C-alpha cells in the first residue's frame, strides 16, 4: 500500500487513535505522571488511563452538595497545614483511599482515612511541637520539622520515624520530590542555606548558601528540573537552581543557578503545562503596588559550561483600585489566577482580565490551586472551579458550591485550610485556637 493510500485508510487512523504513544503523551501533558509506569497500569492501556482520569475529574466538577458524605472530627493543631499522603488521583483503582496527614495539639503526626472519616495511624507524642509538614505521596512518606530543628521521615505505618536528622538552623520551607535519580528532600533554613538530602534516609547530598537571610519560599517546578528560592529580605533577588546540580553535585563546583532580575517578591508559582515557566508576584513595601512578572528558564552550553538563562516574557502592574492579592496560581503558562476581596480573577500574563467570578458573598479567606482545580473559601462556604481548555487559553469553569453543609461547633468557625483530590475535599475549620477537620468525600 502506498503512503497516500495508507493515510486515507480508516484503519490507519484507528491504529493511531489507539496507540499507547499518543495516549501516554496526552496523559503526560495533562498530569504529572512521568513516574507512572506500566506496572501501575496493570492490564489497562494508556487510553483507558486517560479516560478514567478525565471521568474522575468530571465527577468532582459535576458534584452537588448532596453527593458528598461529610465527616467531622476535632483534635487538629490550628496553626499547621494539612497534606495528602495519598490521594484518589493518578490511579486506575476505583476505590483508592484518600489519606491525609495532620498534626494534633498533643504533638502527634496523624493520618486520616477521608472516606471513612477515621484516624488510621498516629506517631508517639513528640518532645517538641512540629513547625513544618510535607509529604511525598508517591512513596507514602511524610516529612516533619520540629521546633528543636529536627527533621524526621515517617512512613505513617511504623511507630518510629524512618530517619532523624538534627539541623543547625530552623527550616521554614521544605520540598519533597521524586526525580529520575530518586526521591529527595530540599530544605531552606534560617541562615540562607539550601540543603538537599536523600529520602527516606536523609543522607546529605549538597549544601549551598543562597542568601544571607532566611529562605521563606522554596518551590520545585512541575517536572522537578528547577528549584526556586526566595529570601526573607525582599530587596534580594530570587534564585532558580538546576535540580540536577543539587541532587548530583560536581566536586569543587557550586550548583548551577541564576538570579531572577526582580525584587520585592512575595509569591511565585510554576505553570504545570509550560514546565520551565514561572510567574513572580512582587509588592511594594506599602502594599500599594503589585506586579506580576513571568520568566522562561533555559540552559545553554557556553565555553564548555552549562549556564542558566532567565528570559522575561511578560509583565503587568495590577490596577491601583484592586486589593493586593495574597495568593496566586497558574495553569497553562499564559494565565494567572488570584483572589481580590470576594472575587476570583483570571488574568492573562500580559494584564488582560479574562474572567471574574462572584461566587462568594464575603471576602475569600483561603485559596488552593492544582493542575485540575481551583478552590476558594469564604466563612463557611467552599467553591470549586475546574480548568477547562477552549479558545486561545484555558479558562475556569465554576462548578460545585458547598455552604453550611456541615453542622455542629464548626458552623461559626473560619475555614483556614482547604485542598482536594478527585474524590474528596478536605477543610480545616478554626474556632479561636482550636481546629476541626471536615472531610467531604464523593458518594456517586
């Protein structure tokens, strides 16, 4: 058969439409599943995986308040965030459990089965209060830092920690991530140093002095190729490191990095779909001027050496009548989402207002973004938005609204933390100095 006849043959297009290469490429483009292997697929194809994930996403997008089962429990440390230990996201299992980590006021690390609403594990009571918590769901690991400057790694099954490491300084930010070289933990400390350790053993891999002040922001890019770091002194330029040079340092050479030429940074976010793109939010010390600046990062060989280059591709200043945002997020690399009083706003990276949502009556007091959803909270209400592709840029679709759907002492509280996966929404509701965990799981 000639190439022309082959192209016109419907069977040829059917073979392409069923090819694992095509559906794997689509899956990698939409989700962070680079570590998802044929073993995870089992007897399923990449096409079945893609369609299965999309169906799960749409379940949450189409859910109504009566589609959720609500579980309420107390005993959560009010000052600590929550983190998923495993979630109902990248899996082919229909009944995958959503498990979250929290800290109790008794200085315990706890895990909860969201669907059942029950605690399934807790650590022994610790000598010191926890100050930080991150998880590595791919390996079912939780990593904590306590006020005695000790890092501990937990598998949330055994009684004791898998590894314990005292640090010379307090660490205000930690990132756990999985690369082709293995799992690592990168931390930024109060002295301005960045440490990288193996997981779960906490073997020292590298140390670099990034700033002369505390490191307050540390973010890995979606493909784990870059690590962004920002110091507490806002006049200091933020830096981006090549992750490979942190996890596989060359003897006698400093890790590869570059400064982003913009000061007064208060927040930053990578874009899941354009993985080398990062947007910074800077604010004047008075808070009256807010600017968004977007950079693309590349590497280049020059004179036998690799250098990192940062290219500013867009920027804009927020109108003076808009309140300075506290949170921001991104998805496709061409849009930025942030809150403004009771409104959720979607802007292009060049400064055009694309969408404005008015789903809350009062000011939005919490905000959460991932590659699939945006969640906002106000008083006792939660609103779910979903990223949708269409037209020149992806846009947000307003989906489920939950308001006053849980009862009891949480009714008069404030939602201080929110997050979700494809099958659950988890809230921390704070009243005075005590917090309640509200777990909403889909029952569809």
